[in-house]
C-alpha cells in the first residue's frame, strides 16, 4: 500500500516460487507432492536458483557483505517488492531527511530469512520509515537469530531519526529480518534497512544466503465422505418482500438427494430435485422453516430462518467467488459460466457458496441514452445472469463511483440510477463498488468525502425492484467501518488489495484487531478475497502461501465473520484447496448467526490468540504462530474470559481433544494455526 487514496491492483507478485507442499501418508490424498518437502522444506523455481548462483558470485568488499547482495526474491512483504538501494516506491533511501546510498527498501509486514552458516560475526544497519510517506506510517524492526529475538527498534514513525542496529551473530546459523506494523494497519509502512551489512568472520567459508521460511506439513485431516445427508451453510437468510427470492439448499450426502421444506411462506416453493427455493416473500416477517433432505443412506433436517423486510441481506457474511484474483482482465463470459458450473460440480455450492461475481473489464461504452453496454467479452449479460440463476446461484458485478474503473473502463459517475436499472434487468444480486478514479471528482470533507458516492449508489439500488447486496471497495479510507452501515453498505473493504504472500496476509490480520466491534448481521468488515488455490491475476499459478498459511487464512477470515469470496480458478481445484474451502465445521464459525467478530487477547512477535463467542454459547479460539519455528501457543481461561471445565474440539483435525480447565495449548507450525471450539 503506497498510502495514496487511489485503488491499486496487484502489480508486484512475490517472486519466490515456493510451491505449496505437503507431507507423505494421509495427506497425499490432498493432491500434494510427497517428494516436494526436502531438506530445505521448500521447492524453488529455476529462476530463483539461478539468482542464488548470481548472488553467491558477488564478492564482499573486505569483511563487509551488504544486505543488498542477498537474493531478495525470498523476501515477503505486504505490498510491492523489495528494492536494492531504493525505497519500496523506487526513490532514494531517505530517513529523517538523510539519504543513504545502500540498503534495502521494503514494506511491512516484511520477512527475510538468511542462512549464515556461522560465517558472520555481526549485522549492522540504520533503520526507519522512508520519507516518501510524507509523515505517515509506523513500523517495528526486529532481528531474530536462531529463533531468538536479538534486536527490536520499538515503534518508529515517519520523521523519526534512523536507529542503529548492531547485533552480534557469532556462531549463529540463521537470521531473520522482520518489519512489523507499528499501528493498526500497514498503510504507509515503507521501511528502510539503510547502510545494512554483515561483517564476515576471518577466513569465512561461504557467504550469507537468503532462504525461504521452513514449510511444515499442513495441520489438518480430510475426513471420509459422510454418506448420510447433511445440511450446511447460512442458518438465516433475508430478502425484501415482492422481490425475487433465490436460495439453494446446501447439502451433501450420497444421492440422489431429495429436498423438502416445512413452513415456507406463501410465495416460495422448493424444487425437490435441486433444492432451489424460489419465488418472493409476501410481506415483512420472520418464518422458521424446516429443511428436509433425503438420500440413499438416510435423511436429515435443519432449521432455516427466513426474514422478510427492507435491507435484510447478508444476515451472515456472503460466500461465493470473484474473478479478479485469478483472471483479472482475462475474464470473459465463458469463464464466468464455467466457474458457476464448477461451483456446482466441485461441491462448493453444497457447502454454502452461492455468489458468482464478475470483477473489472466487462464494461463497454455507454449508448446514446447513457446506459452502460458490455464489451466483446460479454456478448449477453442478461443470458449470463439467467444461466447462473438457473443453477440456483447468485450473480455479481463490478463498477466504480468515478468516471472510470481501476482498469480504465467506463464507470458509474453521474449514471448511478441508469446502472442500477441495468443491473436489475440483468439479474444482478451483488455489486462491488470500487473507489478507483472517484478521487478526481470527489467533493466534501471528512466522512462526506468518502461516503457520498456510496450513499448515492445505495439510493439508486433502492429504487429498483431487486435485492442487490452492496459491497464497498475503498480500502478502509475514512474509517469506513464507522459509517459504512449508515451509508447502506452490506460489507466494506478494510485494507488494500491482498496478495498471496505472508507479509500481505499477516498485515491484514493485524489490521482487523481494533475494528471488530463494527461487524454484525447485515454489515461486515471485508479483509478482501481469498488467495488459496490457483491465483495469479491473469497468469494463474498455485498460491504462494504455504499450506499452513492457507489454513491460517481461512481460519482467521472465519474468526472475523468475513465475506468468503474464493479468488482461484474454480475449474481447477486441487483436493487440498477443495478440502480447506469445504470444512463445514470451520465455515460454521464464519456463518454463525450471532455475527460477533473475534477479539485478540494475546499478541506478541511470535504468537497470537483470538477468541470469538458463538450463538450456541460456545467459543471459537485460534492459536496462531506468527514466527518461523514450531512454537507451543497457550491460551488461559483468564485471557479468554472463560471459566470451569471446558470440552474442546480441533476443527481442522475434526476430533474432540478432551476436557480442559484453566488453559489449553498446542505446538503450532510456523505461520500456522490451531482452530478450536470450546464449550461446557
């Protein structure tokens, strides 16, 4: 995040080609290579190995080996890419008006692992926030040696003079250079390791060499397929009376399955073969419906609450798919329909995923009357909407309140009502509204400056006879969580665009800690779309997140009550990706009808503990290891606000793990999580 108010699309993919790997034995069924975890725990691309050879040829000057000569393709960070002898935005390294000729410019949250092989005696640097942020940003620099914290700068803010780093590394095998956010988010956290170098030991044998964070096997199991019918997904849904209603009952089990519903309001009917409930609600109200599903091996039932009224959408966080993180500008109508069909065939729809959303680059020019048209990639938008609805799924679209979208296509400025009418005629159920070029025409001050365009589109959407879930995409500017609900939003982005790196992921997780109280049924904080599976923004590749990082990603989004919008290639889901996206015990945390967000109760450089109350009186607890070595993470009842003898269940291992009193703890893999449910 550069800190500029404009939206940015993901430009700098992490260069490290660490392929998500896995262990032998049971998890081979996840489709992960059994030989892909070698001694260094990671598989690197040919380019990275070629770069290693190049950097190892760089001879040090005397006994000094500059940090800039390390292979920075292994560095992960929350935005952009690291720059040699420049800031993250490509300017001279400048801290408190002092310019430095050498060093590395990065961005929180940043991690660089370096193998020293006992050839280094010390590390030296001058650290601080780069002046290019114009007085904004706060970071913490840390140096870890063989898993022990050797240096921390404390919180450093823009304008602070550079602090010296002098760390004795005699006998140390590996060092980690970290930059953490010094405030709630990572905006403007442009961090410089200026004049940074290692002092080599006399007669050293080899040079410092960058390395990837060790990859541990994913801490999860995939249970055998349950032949008995089970019903999943949201336990409560809402709609406006007399508007089109659509809900596909998410159910699994050996089929064919047959669906029935007791207590449906007048105006709704269920298709016994597909489980699709359609029609319209007759009036405001609340109906307790009993869903029944019969299969070859048995039957099941579950309660579904249907709420009729104005602005009753998203009573639980929306679940679905968006095109941007995999296809970006390469999206077209055929890919959209294929993704919708894959949501059914892969089984994701049977676990509660329902929205199929186009992102940017579908737009054509406006006609003489001012109505938006589609471009050649989308020859028939109405037909696409009909095809998606025929599957029992919902259809989403994208625009901007400015004159153009982030990709430069026509947007909605001064055509809001016309666009709302077009969306309704096409059968749109979800609108992602991206700030983009609006800054060039924005008026007002304070909250009005940020809220006005969203309020205008909200009024336009309210004027059409169709429910359209409204998603604000404006990156958390102006503390959107404080006014988003009043402006008519159902969810709002809280951060800049995510990418598939640990720096981006942990930065976004940390940014959610102080804003959870603004979440609730109908209005949700949105930490951005999921980056598991094959992503790539037009050039698909397996996610650069390790398997445990992906488990942390899914776990924490569910702890946050966040929208779950898959961003990968739906037509090419690996068994591992499908397994982490369809863990119903984990998804039930996200879809809990109470809608309370987790609270962070333990926070230090190596570990975090989060706790969330659930509607049934139980609590979800996440034990997270943010370090780079296995670590025992413990939560006490005092920290969690609990008491007494509590039963525990591990939601990724799908098993009860005993009764505990006063505390619970587990060894958690690097960048991994243990997700528990506790109850009396």
